[in-house]
């Protein structure tokens, strides 16, 4: 069902400044900056041996990430992501266990075209959890 931790996502007010800070202070380099128009974010990943750190900056005013940034102006951890074999199968199993999977079954894709879904924070110890379907990367 779950294949591992895919990434931890951090919302930042300025992606370029965050990238510079991570490199200067920690020696961590981000990959290519991409835009997920559907979610309204500019984003990039720090690739680590066992997982990624995802940095997200809102790309438009109505982005859900902008709402997060309004409440947390300096940014912060937005969600963590679990890899899954099948978003549909895991969503169905979780739903039958009383877990709310957000999006009403609407097909959502990440910037890489992989299927994703989100678990309601109230159903996972107060944390927003992304489910990401992909071949065993991590």
C-alpha cells in the first residue's frame, strides 16, 4: 500500500531566496524550478538519498498555498507525502476505514504528471498528507 516517504513540502514566500539560503547554509541545491498551474505554485525539489524536500511558492493570488502563506508569512511545513502503489486503491481502503480523502475522487496530478490525493489533516494527527502514485523511486 505505502511505498515510503516521498517528500516534505515547505511553503516559502520567495523560492529564489529560499534556494540561495539552503545552498549557502546547508550546501543543499534545488533542482529545476517548475510551475504547477493547476495548484498555482512555483516549486523545486532538493533531492536527498531517501526522500525530497519540496519548496513551494504561490504563483497566483487564489492558490491554496497563498492562503497558507497569509497565515504563516515566513512559510513553514505544509504537508508530507507518502508514496503509494495506487492512489485509487489506497483512497478506497482509507475511505472504508473512515478516512477523508480530499477532492471527491477528482483526478489530480502533480507537476510530474503522477496521480496524487490528500488526506484530511483531522484524519492524520493534524497533518496534511499527500498520497503520490509512482513507480518505486524511494
